[in-house]
C-alpha cells in the first residue's frame, strides 16, 4: 500500500481519516476571482484626501448627513455615546 501511494503520489492513509487533501490539491481561485471584478475607480473621498484645499461636492455624503439629521429631528437617530465609565454604569442597570 505504501509503495502504491509513493508511485501515484498520493498520501498514505490506512485508517481512512478525513485529511482535506482533496481540497488542498485544488488550484487556487484568488487570481481568477480578482480578475473577475473590475478595478476600484477613484472616488470623491480619495480626491478629497489628495487635495484637501480643493473644494469638492460629495453628493452621497451630503445625502447621508441630511438623512441622519431628519432621523434625529424625529427622535429616531442613534443614541449618544457615553463619555465616561460612570455614565455607562449608571444607565446599564435594569430597573425592577
């Protein structure tokens, strides 16, 4: 059995334990997947980082900020973060 495994370059596994060799022998898929998706295009945020003095308009960011302000005005926004450990302990307990 060992000689057969050496000839056909397979692993010697007399107890038939699952080793994962079938998966490990397969070709890697990373390069094919990376080639499938298009390359990242420069975004407005990237331009703002490169040229901080240049005035740009990010419509998606403005829409997001406007949406958050509308939610806060209706009382549906995210709660305020606790600044100290005492504040978080004070509000963390449940009342009976």
